[in-house]
C-alpha cells in the first residue's frame, strides 16, 4: 500500500464540491475539499477542507484535528469559550464539541477525523 501524501495543500484546485453547510444561521457557507484517505469502514478520514464565509451551528460528531492554513474564523463553544482561527492555527475538537462557527474569510484546513 502506498502512503497517502498531499503536497502543497494551499495550491490544490481540483477539489470536490461538498455542498452547503446544512445548519446555517447566517449566509450560505459552501464547502469543498479533497480526500487524502478514508478508512475502509469510514471510521476515519483526512484531507483538505475549504469553506466560504457564513455562520452555522456546529456539532463535532467524532474527534477532529485541524491545521488551518488560510482564512479567518471564530468558533464559540456552547460554554462561551472563543477560539479565534487565523492562518497556521492548529486545533483539536473533541467528539461532541458543540457551538457555532463563523467563517469571516474563506478557510482552508487540513484535517484528521477519527
């Protein structure tokens, strides 16, 4: 088996349309990306995720590590914790994290969901 590798993720333009965020509060955040790897039973995946501006209710259903490469966003946990996202921010969102996400400038991130 070959090792999945994504070189220069900021330069990738051949992405797949993943549609609109279904839990929008304001605007219409559109998502797209490129899958690097998905486990045989869908239990884990990693890749590139791109999202346009907007605000939505966010529920993380499985642990997710993110390294934000580009853009600006604000995540607000339901307990009031505020997480400001800027380029080169890494964050770990545990399973069942709930709150809101506001994308101010289109975000590009590499992620791993387990």
